[in-house]
C-alpha cells in the first residue's frame, strides 16, 4: 500500500466513524445533539476547531482562511504566521 492510499483509508475510516457518531447523537441519549469535535484536515481548521470549542462564535469567522493566507506568505508552521496574525489584531 502506498502512502496516499494509507491516508485515504484513514480519512474514509474517520468519516465513517463520524457518521456513526452522528446517528448515535440523533437518538437523543446524549445531552448534545451533534458531534462536538469537528473533522479538521488542515492546521488552520484544527486551530479554529480548538478555539471554537471554547468560543463557538469564532466558528465561521474566516480565521482558517486567514491562517492559510499567512501560511502561503510565510510558509507552513512558520512562527511569522502567528505573530502577523496577532500584530494585525492588537496593532503593534
């Protein structure tokens, strides 16, 4: 098996587990009616998912798109992404 197929299999398995979890939540036994942990494929999506777990209003605010823009400019996992994102928010 090649590496691309390996990751595709993991992705398909994860989606299947999410479907099962959603069906279980629809039964109303759990106090929450949706799966609380969203599926995230990029680092930007993971950041938004983690932050929106505490601040739900952040979901859909475009933060992931901005992180991806900064990653294109500075490179993935470059600390400049963080500092430029913060700089623009607090004005230094």
